[in-house]
C-alpha cells in the first residue's frame, strides 16, 4: 500500500497563561473563533483573579476598585473573582507577563470561552444510543470533531447514481451538478441503483441541526451531485474519468466514489491524478467481495481506499482487504437492518444500506472537516491527517485489513501536518522536481520503490504505461553516450530518458525488457545538456494472482565519451573502429 508522499508534520500546543494586573499585560478578548480556529479565546475584557485563602472580601474589592476595575463575579469556594477590564486595554496577551500578581492575588488567567460539545437536533441522531440508527457517527467520534469544524466552505462531489434533488435533507446543500449519462443538468437519482447516490450523499453531508432526518458528517459542506451510473446500474470508465475531471473543474474539494470494479484503466488513473493536482481529495470504496482484490478506482495512487466496519468496529465480513486498503469506516454488517447505516433515500425518505459504499462517505465527510479545520493545505496533507490519526484497530501499525486503522474524525480535525510525524512512508525522488542527481560516473543506486507513486504529468513511456515512477537528473560535462540499466532489479521496469521541463518532456530514449525484465537505454548527451531519467514499473496488479510490480530498483549509469572519427559504439557498448 502506501501511495502517499511524506509531508510536513503536525500537532497541537496549548499552554497556561499567567498575567499580572499591570495594564500592559491585560487586553480585551477577540471575537469567537471561526470554524476550525484556535479555541484559546477569552471572554470580553475579563480576567479571573485568585486570591489568598482567608483574605477578607472587602480587601479584594478595595484592591480591584483602587485599580479602576470592577468585580463581575465572586466564587468564594475557589477564592476567585472575575474582574472587568477597561475596554481600551485590548485582548489578553498570549505571553506570560513578568512577575506575579500583586497581593492579595496569587494568580491571574483569562476568562476563556468554552463551547458546548455540539449535538444536532436531527430526529435520528442520538449520541447516547437511545436511537442507534446513526451509530456510525458515534463510532468515528463525529460530535467531538464538530466542536472544531463542520466543513464550512467545502464542496463534496458525489459521483454516483445521482441524488434525489428534492430531498428535504439534501436540497439545501445541493449545488448545480451534471448528469454524464443523460448529458443534462439534472443528475436525478435513477436506474437500477436508484437511491444509492442519495444514501451516500446523506452520510457525507445531509443538512444537519434542522430538527428532522439525519445528521451528515460534514454539517456545512455543499454537495456537488454527478450522475455517472446508468439505468442498468453501471458506470463506464469514461464516465468515471469525465466525472472526476468535471468535479475538479467545478471547485470540488473532495470526490466520493462509492463504486468500482476490477481492472486497471489508464483514463481513470489519469483523471485521479488530474484532480489531485488541482487540490482535490479522492475517496473510493474498497469493494464488497471479501477478497484481496485490487479494486479500482480505490487502488489508484492518491486515492483513499475505504474498508467497512460494523457496530463493534470489526471489519465487515463482505469488505475487501489487501495492501491497497488505507482506512476503515462504518459501513454496516449487512445483517439485520439495525446493524446497517441509516441515511437519506430516494423519494424524500430514509433507509438502511450496508457496504463499503456507505463507509466511503464517512471518510469523504471527514476530509471536508479536515479541509475546513485549516491545518491541511494540500490533498496529501488531508490524507495524512485522516490516515495518521486513525485508531489502530488491527495489527500494530499498517495492516491489510484496517489499513492505518478506524476513522477518527475528532483526531483528524486536530491533526496538524506542520508538527506531527507522518506515518506515511515515501520515496524521496518520487517526483520530477525532486529528481536524484547523478553525479560522478559510473553511478549506481538501489532504492525500494514500493511507496513510489505516479502523477498527472508523468510520461507515458515507450510502452504507454507505467506506475510508481522515480526520477534522476544528469548534466553532461562532456559530450558522449549515456547508458542507463536496471539489471538486477527485483521487478519488471521500464526506463525513459527525456529532455525539457515538467509537463513538457520530449522522449529521447525508452526501453522495456532489454534482457529479460531488465531495461536499458543509450542516448547521446552533449556537453552542458541536462536530461531526466524516469524509471517506472511495467504492468499493473489488476489480474490474479496480482503480481507485485514493485520492489528494489537497481539502477546503474555509465558515460562514454564520443569515439574518435571512424569509430562507433555497438549495442553491447563496445567501441568499434573501422580500419583506414
């Protein structure tokens, strides 16, 4: 698994505040926090002063009034008063003031604002378990996450059978979408899969706290509905790809794909890379075959692949598993209705469904929460926040059943990639801009490419396909022939040499299987020229027995100066000179 780049680190820092009554240290409070902002907020121009036990209250009053301030509240059991400060003082400093508070006071701290743990008033939401129909929200700790973020300003694209455009628990959140099957602007839920897209959309971000229906994971996010599933209940690869591109071009921040199947498709992969390059998080279901299938789109690089869990946090019996699973989320047991997921349904109603299709929008909704929390600024950072904050429900560390663990919304929204230590492995030269420099020649490098990825602007290579690409860069100090070989690698490689800039590369040489599974290229490079070398795996893990096209890359590079006139270099690299 692990189709993710290592990113910056994150965490949370909080501290106590000790201030004196000196005016320089006392400032008025600011406004309430925005969605996802710091919770270290104070009441308006107020400070809590603790005094010595046994101090007469009259002495406290005299001290405070002598400083031109007033007491708003007295808590004698705790030897504390709340003091009103002058408005002109400004917000309380976040820095500790020099010295201790003057007698009779022993401590001062801001009168902080706290916010209630948010529980919406929707009919079927009951965090106490009185009505268990939305048990999935409880299992991912959604209520605690809502104290921090609600998905404000985030757009979740639901690519599915369409949605019930008139459903009262969805309509207020709906943006203008598109029907890629009928080619019109009415992505109404329809066909053999009717109700599926409506159910998925409700889990992600049904209208919440409106006194009716259900609560969505992302309260304030908006839904961009796209119908890509036809009347027979299937979506073509072309419509999946076109839908992903359409969503990316219409301001989607998260794409939910509760669908899939076997078989790698270049057009789907390229569409995913297109979306991620434009700042979109892509989430897809791992599949319901109870097999270690490589299920697509979930198994493409940069897609969060979601397995399904039950009410007891066990992996659902039907859920796919394997090395492409990234995270697990509530999807239901597919048993008694009450063990499944309750959500919106076509016709304005509600119903139970189970599957990785239901688990996926839980993750998409949390991705929206993470975006709005403000710590993550790239899709890779959103992914990191979700995966690295997951509860480790299976074997220690990453495993092929739970992936990184069970989705935890509250931990995800407080994960800050700027400070945390990422749990995601990577390959340093996985990207064109991070190409490893080939210096002194001959050159040799050995690297594990298991965690390399492919990106939108990776080259097509000579065979038209490739994945898990790593990059090298070479600048010639003299003119000659550059030879690059992957002899000794543990997997089938393809090698290309290119000139130009990112996204504008021209192929100079390319080879797959020069000898066996090893590849070799030779190309002339003139003094001062710079070329880039891309090495990718050849093939895809889309058919049984799912051969692994990755492993240890053994790369060598040699350079031979151009032979003298009348000489040439043959296919084996030998210099052949013609006698005069």
